[in-house]
């Protein structure tokens, strides 16, 4: 049923977009606004994303946005990606921009101010109340990738000596401006965080009970300078909807909600995938879409690892060249080199991907090194034996090669697969041990090392079985 509802919704949105595009071509902008207002702010933002993708109707899209009711325009603005937000900023008046920024949630406000030119930020801050201006400047000074840049000061704080009745009255008074009311933060003198209490606990408690008697003093918190990846890991570990952020003195300075961390998780996952593929972002394009990055920039991001790996393959060529004379005696061995090298690279990459993923999710850690090694040796032996059995039949029955050549190929495959599994599983753990990101050990790197070792093993088996 839910799937059918979603399909109907998507179809309705698609039909509305077709109608909106037609109305824009006819310059019927008020009718465009009326069609958009049939939907919620998230859907309207999705419509504007699609409209902004078409440069031919850029000016018309801005007109449609400016026709939205003020409260709706703020909500839509908050849901748009930063690139589209900046497109709007470029075209609206300073007065309109100031209104939008002032009405945004504090964390969204910080995000857009970080992207705006300094002169526009100064104009906005001039019209901002002194206390809030000081707070904004403090938040803007945090590094981009730390907890301080993600948090919001819009939380509900309670005094430990409040009664439940006083706490509930306070929540009713300030709750509309808070990011969340489901968890309240109890502070002592000097803004020191000493506990948390949930709204549900307050609701079911007697009015005369003191907050300090029902709060939890054993709570999880973040430091303002914690890396955003560590913050994401904490949210994934505990499953909280919000977490408090404190400074080095333990003073509460803000909270981070789960909606703020979703983009971070997506960004970190994308970064890990790119690193595993050997893509190094050497400029500030990490937040840009694939199609927005130039061909030249794509090339520069991919070249570093490819150059390193090209040098690595020189050693592989040297190994082949050293056995060139012996290979000429049994030329049929050459035909099986790509298969053995490819199998080693693939099995190594499989192991590396699983371990890197396990480290990221907390399924495995450095203490499991010996367990992982023993498991991968057994997995490699089993996989190698099965692949070798199939290849033995193929080499003898289909290719018509001798038993000794088949034994050479299949024995080499067993050892190659075992080695590749060990390499792929151990290298990420070693990198983690030296405090680096395991995703930096890209799969192409493991494949290149595996190729060199695979050839060495292959030629060693040829010497053993064929006397080369």
C-alpha cells in the first residue's frame, strides 16, 4: 500500500512539473506558484532543483521563487542544496536575503553564511542583534569539519533546581524556537552540562519533583572540536536523535541533531568510495556534483594514484622480463598470466572492501587482527581450491594442456588467492594502526601488489613442476 501511495505521489509530482514547465514557457508565473503550493516545502524544493538544472529558464525560476509566500520561501530555501541557494542569493535583494537568513534555523543560517561573500555577510550581521551576532561569529570560527560547525544553540536547557512544573512551563515558553524538545539539557552554574532529561520523563513525573532527581547524569556528549566523521560514528553507534556538544571546560555550547549528520554520513561515505577507487580530491571539489566538475579537474583528481600504480607495474614488467627466456620454452604459460593476476587482484579487493567496511561500521577492530588473518587464510584456501579444481578441468580437457602445466597453474592459483586475501585484509588494519584512513589504501594499489606477487608465485611453481 505504501509503495502504491509513493508511486501515485511521484506521478503527481511529475505531472505537476510538466505543467509548471509549460506555464513558465507561457510566463504565467502566478499560476506556477499556485501549482507549487499544492505540495509541501520539501517537494517544492525538489521542483526548484529540477528547474535550476535548466539554464534557459534560470531567470524565470528566480521569479517563481520570489512569488512564494515569505514563510514558504524560507522553508524551501533551507531544503535546497547550497549551489541552488547561492543562485537565489545572487538575484534577490539584500532585504529579501536578510529576511531569509534571519528566519532560518540557526544551523542552516551558519551553513549559508559560510558560503556567502564577506561583504554580504557583513551587511546581514549589521542588522542582526548584538548577542546573536556574537554567537554567529563564534560559530563561523569553527573549522568546517568539526562538531562546532554542525551544532545549533537552539536547544532547551533547564536548571537543576527547577521543579517539573517549572520545567514544563519553560518548555512551553521557549519550545517553538528550539531544534528539538524531546531531550532537555540540565546545566549547573557556568553553563556546565550535568545531565539530561527526556520530555517523556517530565510528562509522567509529579509536578513538585526536582529536575535534578530525575535527570540522567550518565550521558554521551561530543567535544566541540571532534571531527565530523567521529560525530557521525557516535550517532550511528548510539542511534540518538540529538547529542550535546561541550567545550573543553564541559560547558554546553550547542547540540547536533540527526538531520544535521545525515549529509555528513553521505559525504564521508562518498569520500571513502572515491579513495577506494584511487580518486584523490586535490582541490575543493568534494561537495560538488559529478557533472559540475570539469573534465580537467576530474583528470587531476584521478592522475596521482594512476601515476603511482603505473610505476608499480614497472616492477611487474621486470619480473616478466627476467623469466622471458624460460617462458619461451613453454609459451602456453603466457596465456594464463592475465587470469591468475586478475583473480589475485579481485580476491584481494574483495577482502579489502569487507575489512574497510567493517572498520567503518565497528564490526571489526584492531584487536581482531589474528582472527581476521586466520579466517582469510581459510577462506582463501577454500576459494583457491574450488577455483583450481574448475581450472584444472578446463586446462586439461578444454585447452588440451599437459597435467604438469595444469598443476603449475592450479597450485599457483591456490597460493595467489591465499596471499591476496591476506594482503587485502591486513593492509587496511595496518593503515588503521598508524592512524590513517584505511580507505586511502585503494583497491587498485592492492591489485598492483597482488599482480607482482602472483607472477612471482606463478614462475616459482613453473620452476618446481616444469623445471624451467
